[in-house]
C-alpha cells in the first residue's frame, strides 16, 4: 500500500479535536462526491495498510474510486466519475502531486495532513486509537452481545 514507510517512532494517538477534524474532512469529501455523511466512521471494517480498505479508504476514498497509499490517493479504478473524485479531493484540501517537470499529475493526489494524523496510527496498529476515536464521538462504541438467559434445567 505505501508510497513510503511510516515512521512509527513519532506517531501519537490523535487528540479528540484531531479525531473530530478527521471525521469532518471525511464527511466534507463525501458531500462533495454526492455521498451522505456518516453517523460514525467504519473503524472495525477497516484493514490497516490496505489500498482499498484502510481507514480513509473504507470511509471515503474507496467509495469515490481511489486507491490509497501512505501519502497519496490514486485514480486507478474505472467506473467512477472523475469530476466527483476531483470535487471530493479538492473539498478536503488535497491537490495533485507534482511531476518532475513541475506539472501536476492529475491521477495522483496528496492526502491532507489532518487525515494522516489519524490514519498513520491506524496503519501502525497503535494501541488506544479506537478508544480515542470513541471518546471523540466519531466511532461507535463496541456493543457486546447480550447473553441469552439461562433456562432452568429440568430434573
């Protein structure tokens, strides 16, 4: 998945405000692409270091037809509207990366830092991230199944 390795030595659990900003950005991108906002981020369905199922891909980029690297998103999949992808990426503050000649590369866009602050700890499996995102109100708490009542044993 990654364009370059994530330096896990400097990673920290995001603050509550950073987690809320991450969710706001995801919903902003979704709205620009014509998708509904999320009540909660899909955390438990996401897979760390997956180009199509990491935390940001699961909640935004996959739905607009982009694959995710560690610092960029790519327009590699057919069948999605280029204009919706472009609108979503512009809305979240992303821009095309620059080629060696200085011109923009329209099929690869940078991932905003406010997203990386949450996704890098997710991809590094940093302990405590899910708890922080629940505290921030952007991920639903886990609901433990209610045990079935025990039936009396007939003798």
